[in-house]
C-alpha cells in the first residue's frame, strides 16, 4: 500500500501529523496510541528538526535571488552582480552667496576660498557643519569687493553637511587581493577623495576617481571602487593593475577623505556663518555670507526596495544612454539629490512629436532653489549626457507639472460599532487620504486608483459601513494682474463632456470689472465664461476646453486681483473617468487639502423603519 508522507507544509504540527499518519499506516503500529507513548517525544524532535531545516532551506533559497532576498547584505550583493552600486547616505546641500571685502591698497586681483572651508547653521537647536568640496576663486570688481563664483560662473557656492574625516592605509604586499575597510556607516560616498602617495613621507600623490564614473578605462587609469560591505561599512578596492587601470604598489600611502553625514536632520538649514577667515595678500578677512538656497536633498541609505527596483534598470542601461529608461537609471544613480526622474522620446511627446530629442523631467526636494536646480541640470548635461548619449539626440529638460486632485469623500457611519465620534472619524479619514497621497503619489508615473483608496477607508473602522468619493482634477497658473493675456493648461487625462446640469470647468474667485467672479463653462457647451457672484455673465466667451485631449484655453484674461490672498488661479475640471487618473510624462499627482474633505452620515443600519 502507498505510504507517502505529505511534507509540502513547514508547520510543526502538520509535519508531526504527517509522521504519525505514515507510522499509523504500518502494520507494526496498528491501533498504536502515539500521544500516550514515548514515541511522541521522538516525533516532536523529528518534526522540530524537519521544521527548522525546511525554514532554513526556504530562507537560504529566498536570499539567492534579488526579487525575494530580505537581508540588505544579500540585496546589495545581487545588485553589485548587476553592476549597480547602491546609494549611500546623502548629505544636505545648501547654496551660499559668499563674498569678501578688501579695500586695502595694493590688494591682489583674485582671492581663493579654500577647499573644506567650514560654514555652520542651526536646525532645532543643533549646529551642523557644512564644507566646500573644492576651492573657489573671486575677482576684485575694482572696488575691493570679491564675489566667489561656482563652476557655472554664477553665485551660489554649494556647501555639503557632514563631519570631515580622514582614513589612512599603507599598502603592504600586493600578492593578495587587498581590501581596505572604512569603518563608518554614515559615509557620503559622493564626497570621497582618494589620494595615493608614493610613500609614507612623500608629498607627491595621484588622485583616484570612482570606477562607476569612468567613461574609458586603460592601463594608466587611476580608479577605485567603494562598495557597501555586509556589515554596513564600506570597502575601498583598487584594480589588480591589469583590468581596470593602475593599482597602488607596496609602500604607497592611501589617504581617503570624506564627509560623515547626519542625514535628513540637517535639511532646511539656513542662516549660515563662516567658521574661518580667508587670507588675501597675507591678511585674514571675514567672509560675507547669505543663503541662496536652504539645505536640502539629504536622505538615508538607499532602501532595499529601491535597490531591488533600480538595479535591473541600471543593468539594462549598461553605462550608456540609448533608451529613455537609461536616462532615468543613470541620473538617479549618479545624482542622489534628484528625488525622481522621468524621460521620454521625442516621438512620444505631446502635443506634437519632436524627433531627435529626449525629454527629461527632474523632481527636486521642496524649497530647492532655481539656481541649484540649474547647477544640477548643467552637471547632468556636461558630465553624463554629453559623454554617454547618442550624438544626434538632443536633450531638453522639462519642469514637472503638478496636477492636484480634489477629493470629496462621503461615508456612512454606525456609532454603535465604535466609541469614537463621527467628527474624529472624519478627521481620521482625511488624514488617511493625505497620507495615501504622500506615500503612494507625488512621483512620476504613479496613477491614482479610487477603488484602492476607498478600500482603505472602508477598512479604517468597523463603524464605516461604506464610502464613495467624487474626484476632480486641478491645474494652476499665475496670471499677470491687470494685463490681458492668454493661457493654456493641459490636463493629463480626458475631461468630461459638457452636460445641461453640471459645470465641468470652474475656477476660484478673482476680481474683474470691479466684481468678484469665477470662470466656468456654459452649460451644455465647452465655451468658458466669466460669471459674477450674482450669476451675471461678465464675459460671454473667454476660452474653451477640449474634452478629448484635456486642454483648457483662456484668452484675453485680465483679472485685477485674486481672492483669498492667492497669487494663482485654480482651474478645476471633472475628468471623464474619476476612477483612474494616470499622470503621463512629466505630470505628478498631489492632493489639494484645502479643496478636499471627508463627511460622514450617521447610519444605524436599521432596516425595519418606515420611509
């Protein structure tokens, strides 16, 4: 007879029962009471052993693949096998306008701000140090005023938060593969400088650069790798002297200088003070510092899920820019200050294709100055796109476009199922909706799906019996007050067709012809009108909307002021499909909390009442 053991489950009790079932099928154990015998203890040991062996085998198998690995060390190792170097912790970067005043006679023409000059700022009563990572030069303007300029020839000197640290290694016998451990889990790898001196006392050195930034490699290349070790520290690795350029030799001294970052806690730092003076012609002078852009861009080490997503994309890019995904992968890898990126080919551009172009849209942290954004874009163009892209393809940067959603949520509430009030539940629903947008949206390519959000609302409390949501979409523009201009707004989705009952297009209030007015479409048409608070038409036709491509056109618009202290006009539209809003290309979705709300209706769930 068949006596197969069913061992497909790893549960201890299931394994033990499978063993008892097998033994009970044997003639030697017919009518045997396993629970009342010493054999039960042996079965416990066997079941425990099988259970743990099965779990260990399962864990080990999971760690063998990038998609299923749970340990960070495993995920990092798999990513490295794909040629992807996970991002370290990143420091906050601020941009400062720095100058110095020297009216002495016989003053020199130029002044130099040394590398690693220190500036301090305070956030939440904690003082953080920021450093320049290179030297900058200022030229006398003829009156003794020296203004330091960055590599683009403009003001706005980048300073990076952290603690300056140095690690020194001495090269011994090179018969074995040498690895140098940097015992610091908070190193910002983008701030690392590696110099190799000829000897312990020599002042001559070669500066090594990261292998991941190399465009070409030959026998004279001086390259290093800095990768995350399983324990969270970092390993400094050089070539073997053959495959990736020159290698340090016995007797050399390796000096690694870097910033150890405090992470995101230093974001928003402003009000900087110079910690040291600079020497001009043998005399020290104080620096004059103003903040061009507050500190931002700091983040923790790249998360496991981010590595899991980005490593295959980076592997597909193969250190070249051919497809749109290649641009996204390399920009996010090499520029951690960019919080999100999307790229698309000119053939996919709207409203008209532009062949021979790649469009790139970058999303930066909040409060990042325009000057800082321009600096990053120029660096991407010169240091990444120009050497790696196809020569006949031009790149155009496009700013992100935020589409705001106005979510009106209604739910039925049974107070008998909870001890929480209706008002508290309304606040909880509103907070859930806001957190949903913060967690899941406000990035490129992430669609809004109403059913997913309503499911979370229904699951928030047993007292919520059911819910529904009306969704409108909103674009904004800033008019020139008192001046007649035309404006075009593009929504990322099709808009609802005109009907005789509901207005599809509406705006916030503004002043025109000395009256408080709004823009809305004429019922049953796609013509836009200006209507005052008494429903009198002030302008019979001020534009129109195209329901198919989501374009709203406003012509001859000259408001005197905007109500509510705003400096922009909100154009709210009803989408053709409220269930799914997909942000194409450079659109991102966010919520307008001022135009969204949650409202509950008490419902005791009684069915035996008269209408």
